[in-house]
C-alpha cells in the first residue's frame, strides 16, 4: 500500500488549517489500493460514545477529526466511483 496522491489542497494552502505555518495536518490521501488515509486529530475517547447505534468501530480503528475546510477542499478530488 502506497500513497498515490493528496486529495484537496495542502495544509499551507488552506486558510483555516490549524498548523498553517508548519504545514501539518489535517490531510487526506488516496492510497494505491483505492482506500483513503486521513491525518486528523485523535478524538476516539471523546466521540466513541456519541456514535449512532448503527455505527461501530473495531478496537484497531480510531476516530479522527478534520476541519470542514479540509473535506470541502478535497471534495472536488474524490472520484464518484
């Protein structure tokens, strides 16, 4: 598995990036196997109990938060199928 490309703008090009000067997360990447990887703020402890009853996560999965701008900027790069 390898990173194929970034989805959306790099952090330094987004206005509301929390680490705009450092150019760090959040970020979204498309992987060679067709999946996506997300760099975000760990929020499993805070949000796990908030999941709807029809949602679950495995012990090896984590809930991460990305800001709205990151996802909106990525939308144009996410394939429809």
